[in-house]
C-alpha cells in the first residue's frame, strides 16, 4: 500500500488513535490514506506520528491532540481542527467509544451518519419505529464561510433516543459535516430537552475502501454509567456496519447516475456536491491513483 | 448491465444463456439468497406465489445488497431504507420515508431472466427470452458445494456416478459452485459425492490418500 | 435470588445464553463487564469469580459457570420444564452434545474472526476466517443430510440448545465478511430460529426478516 497523491485528502486532519490508548510503553501502528504510520508518546508526553515504509519512511507527520483523540496530517491543512464548544462545558460527559473497523470507504460512513430514513429499519425500536418511517422535509446547505455542510430542521420520532432515555421522544437533529471524513450531529437531549447532545463520528481512512470509526459522545447525562453510554453507541454503530459493508460499490459514487436520492437525502446530496467542489477523490468510486 | 460493475469482484466473461445457480429445494419462498455468478452479485428469491426472480444484487438508492432484504408476497424490500420492489418487472412501488409518494418509474432494479428446470434454479445472462434448454431429468436436489477451483477444471474432472447429475456454476476465476441432483434413492450418496468432489479439488494430496 | 449473568451485549457467547433465557421466558439479572473497550474482565473481583476472565459468567445460586455451552446445559436441565431444549431421549441427546462440542471447538473461530474484523483483536488462530468457513461447511453438510429425512433442526426434529449454541455465529456471519452464498441450508435453518417465540436479536443480527 502506498500513500495517496490526492491533494485534497492529504491536506486535512485525521484521527489516528485515542489519546489514552497511546502511552510511552504502548505505541500504536496503523495506516492512514494507504501509508503505514507509527504513533508514539515521547517522554515529555508529546505525541509523534512517523511514516513507516514507502518513499517517505521516517518522515514525521504533524500531530495534535483534541477531544480525547490523536490527530495527524501528511500535508498542510488551511485550517485548524474544527471547534466543538460542547466538549468544554463543565457538566458534559465526554466519552470516547472505542473503535470499529469497517471495510467501506469513510465517505460511505459519513453519509450513513447523515441519514435518518434508515432508523426504523436498521435501528428498529431504538432510533426509529417501523410504523413511523416518514422523513419530514428538512434543509441542507453548504456553508461556504466555514466550509462545512449543515442539515437543519431534522426531526424523527425515536422510541429510545439515547442511553438516558426512559421512553420515546420527538428528536430534533442538526447535522454538521466539518471535513470530508469527520461529521457531528446535535440532537435533543432526553434529560435536558432545551439542550443538545453532540455525537461525533471521526473516521480514519485507512485505505480508499477501509476505515476505522471513532465515535465520540458529548452528552448531558447524570444517570448512565460510561459503559452504558459506550454500549448504546457501539450497538447503534454495529447495526450500521452490516449496511456499510454491504453497499456496492464500497466506495462512494459521485456520478449522479449511479444512485437515486429522494427528498430525504438532501444532506447526502449536499455532501456529495461539496466533495466535488473540493476535488476530493479519495474514497470515491471515481478515485484512481494517478 | 452497468451496475454489475459495482460488484466487489471482477466480472468474468460468460456465454449468454442460462446458468444453474441453486437447487430449487434450497430456495424456499420468502428468503432472498445471494449468488455470485462469474463475479456478478445477483439476488435470487421466490415470491409467496412460487415465482422465482433474479436481480442485480443492488438497490438503486444507495447500492445496498438486496440479498439482505426481506420478501413480502411478490415484493422484495431493501434492508437499508425499506424501498420495496415488485417481483414482476422490478419497479419500486413504495418508499417508506415518503409514504404518499408514487415512486417514479425510473426507480427500478435490474433484472436477469430466472427459471426453474430439472430441480434447479437458472439465471439468464445476455438478452433473450427462451426457456432453459435443459431436459427435465426428474432428479431431486441433493447438495450444492462451493469449490475453490476454476469451473472449467472441475467440469472436466467431474466423473459422475450413475443416477446423478451436476451443473457447474462459475463463481470467481478460481472458485465455482457445483449443484448435484440425483435419483431419490441416491440422494445420500450424492451428498457424499459432492463433498468428496470438493476434497478432490481443494486438497488433492489428502484426497489421494483417502 | 435468580440467575445473574455477567454480560456484554456485543459478544456472541453472551447472546446464546440470553437467547435461551428469553425463549424460556426467564428473568435474570444482567451485570455488564466493561470490555470492548476496557479491561473490566481483569478487575480483581471478576477474576475471583472467573479466573479465566472470560465473558460471560453465569451465577445460579452456588453454581458458577464460565463456558457458554455449559450454561446452556445447566439452564435447560434445571429450568426447562418442557424437557425439549435438552432432550432425554438418548439419540437426540447425543446429537445435542455432539453439536455443542462443535460450537465450542470448530465454531470458536467464528467469534475470533468477528472480533478481529470489527475491533482488530488479534486471534490465537492462524486463519480464523478460513477456520470459520470450514466450520460452516460442516454444519451445511449436516443440515443437507438431515433435510433428506425432513429434519430441519441441528440435533432433533425440534429446536434444542445445540441450535442456540450455533445460531449466533451464523447470524453474525456478515460481521466477519462471510457471505451466505455458500450456505443455503444454514440460511434456511437460521430463519427458523428467528421465528421462535421469545427470539431476541443483538447488534449485527437483523431485526426485520
């Protein structure tokens, strides 16, 4: 496997590990954009990411830590890691939820995260009910000023919206795609209905059709244990994984003739259009190494 | 078919015509079943009425494999968003996210010809509407086995015992599936034959010692 | 004090026990062990209870069991008034033990392959995927032979704990990336389990069928 030459992919930040998992005695070996890397923690606590193998063996990649994760880039991103204000609120539970490997393009993972119409079928009796499958009209747009995709006014009836839920609720959602491989959602908090829980999915594109998913919960919840919160999220994600690994192609087709959206797919339509404006090819069906 | 190329596997050239892909007894009503035919990902399923259908294993919405879907009457629905397709013609007739919408006629799955004969389910590649030119052997389905060897090699080395028949289906370049049928008093022997055939091609050294 | 199950909702071994408890309509107390991620199974209190540190662990009064197939036998023997889940009839009983042993032995590769595919857990086996396929082929051949006699369950002409011991691995095959195109009899057999009164799923096992 070799490092991609896709410039848009190279000039962005990616999660490559969970901060608490990488200690001085426990380095991490993994792969990003086709390139093997080693993630180590130095004596002073600083995180280092080094390319291993290939033409650039030994080069250091830029690395930072945010929100409980280790972030790396091989290029020169034109912006910092996105802001996530909720992570700093004092009464928030900020819970990393382990990792899951998925044999699918990270772009497919983002689209699945943005989608509500699958809730009754894939997350039956949790995030959706089979007798209430309708997706009401919502809005989706590319926000050029922050270079993000936002979907607003999303609503869905949910039998069990979160670990803290005691019964059903009408969940309000706002979706926010911060980079092609990193997406967040804000949803009605069962415990404090005037506030939003934030759930993030950070994706490490291992190869064009293989990913590692890092879910993050940033929630207001005074009753659940950390394990309850992690388990709730893991269960949801593993239900999605069966779908993700069985989509064809495994990469995301950007050709509009390949797949058929409906009104419920406004956010994915905006997302695919945004990817094209960035000339991001890595992870798409049309991607081919030059 | 353009969407065939979205398969996980390279598409192998196949003669236009009918290919056996399953025993009829292995396809009860109500259960969609995945088939890989020369790299093509295909879903076969039997409606409650008994009619057998064969489609490209891919929902045109977001590419989800229909073989993981669910059958209701003579319709097959996709597991991802529940889009429902009619067995006759493959047109979408219901989108749960928009229950009042009449789905446009452009939303349709891609069809293969499907038929049953001689105790087997057949899929047709290429154009044409003829029925499979297969004599009705009157034999019953015994077993299907997947063998990690090229179809041509297995076909050439079949050595069928009396009272049995076999159809070899190309799966991938180095994998095939053999569908064995037999007379009703030879079914147990036919299962043993199918498993021995697999051992012969997959572990020839061990097989020689048997 | 009823049954206590030290549990994790993502493990096939815990699922098979919960499946039996559910089809029997039995209440039980579940306590989650913090793994995947985490090392809750290494906590001193857990290791005292189960020195092997495996999950699940079942406690029923004075009985402490650490192997899921033993749990299935115990629950069926002590709590199944119908006597069908572990039949007394010798031929069927022998088949149940045969296929419980298969679940413990040959089929262990399936969970190893699954944890590797999903969480990168390195298995002890050299090729967990190939071993899983080999185990599935054995079960497929067995079901093909039984189908000749009109028998549709693994060990008897009705479901037993042998079926429940094997079902999770088959139902979770997609987690491993094993497609069912090689295993029509397994697919047909698995659908019967979905139809049992008291059937429950786990993440990765389809709800709508």
